[in-house]
């Protein structure tokens, strides 16, 4: 390897001279010429580093006058760092001194005597009950409230859109077939408008459809039956109509049940139910009804 002569030859020679003199003649610190192993750069210092080589005189080429310094080449890559040296062995730990003994605990002193409990004092006498105070005078009566409106009476006209209800029924002992029977029913109050025979309707339902050999109702009852839309459990009637809902029939001739106003043709007070027995023996009808004032 050729080393770049970055220092003058006289300086390098002086370094070798200093390095070679005896200890009696040397300066306090010897100097060395150090060449970097990668870059070739030469420096003079007291001690070369691990990446520098100590130069001897044979490593130098004494040449004539120094020519023009050429361009410095590109710096090479830095080499990998060397492995870290092993850690030295740790010295043995000194022996721990013996812990001194704990001194003995002194005895607990005796507990002092508890003082005696004092005697409970006597309960004082109960005081006398005071006399009851005199009753105060009664206050004056308040003014009488206004008289309320008179309630409805059976002597009144049924109010508009008010629905009234009732039950009717009768059992008879028919002496012969086709014997005719009937009974009447009064309204609980006077209807505001008279109703005709056609407005008193027996509702066609399974009781009368299955209770006879054929429907128990007369033809006019069947024709007007759709005007009554209630039931036995919830009887209703449109305004101005009186609807009758059969609950039970026995021994009734087919087509014989008929309902009319009472008096017949026009009434404000009640209605009439008639039927014929199908045979001798017990014959009867039971019904619920509803009327709504128009």
C-alpha cells in the first residue's frame, strides 16, 4: 500500500527520530507516524488507534520534489464494527456479617383494677294528668247548596239516543197443537215518538232457526231482522226501533212468532209477542230486548 504524503517528510522523519531516541534524551511523550488502514491517511500523534498502522522508515518512499496532489478518491464503505469483548469476571461478594440477636421482651405490667359501677338512681314519680279542656262551641252550619237537577223518572219521556233494556218470557201448557199464546211488555218510560208494528222486530238467530221444524219466525220478522245488529249478550237497537233477541224456545210452531206494537199499529208504551204451540204440552219463549229513542 502506498501512503499519501499528507505531512512533510521532515515532519515524519522527526517523528521517527523522536521514537528512536533513548529515554534519557526523549521528550516527555514519544510521537508515532500512523497510517489509516482504509484511507491511507498518515498522521503523527503519541499513539495510533486500532484502525491505524504504525509506520517504519522502510514503509516510506523518499521521492523527489512532490508533484501536484491528485484528486482524492471516493471514500470506501465503513467496515463492520468488531464484536464486543467479553465482560470480565465479577469479583466474589464479601461475606455478610452476622446479625446481632434481638433482645428479650420485658414482661407486661399488671392491668389496673376496674372501678365499681355506681348504683342506679330511683325513677322519679309520674306527673299527674292534666284536666281536659272545655269543648269549644259548635261552628255555624254552612249555607245550603243549590238544588240539583231532577233525576229521570218513569213518568218522563225517554231522552233522545238513550237505549233502554228489558227481558221477557213465558211458559204455557198448550192443550192442543196450533193453540195461540202471547204476552205483552211495557217500556220503562214513554217513547218520544210512536213506533209502528214494523219497528218491533224479533232478530233471526240460531235459536229460532234451529228450534222449530223450519224457522220459528214469521216472514215479516225475517225480512226486517237485519235492522237489528246486536246479540243476546249485547242487545242494541237503532234509533226508533225495538229489537228482540230470542234466548230460548220450546214447542213452537214454525213461522208463528210475531212482534207488534201495543196498541197495535202505533205505540209509545210497549209491545206484544205472540206464537203458536207445535203440539200439546209445555210451550214457551224467553228473550232480551233493547229500544233506542230517536
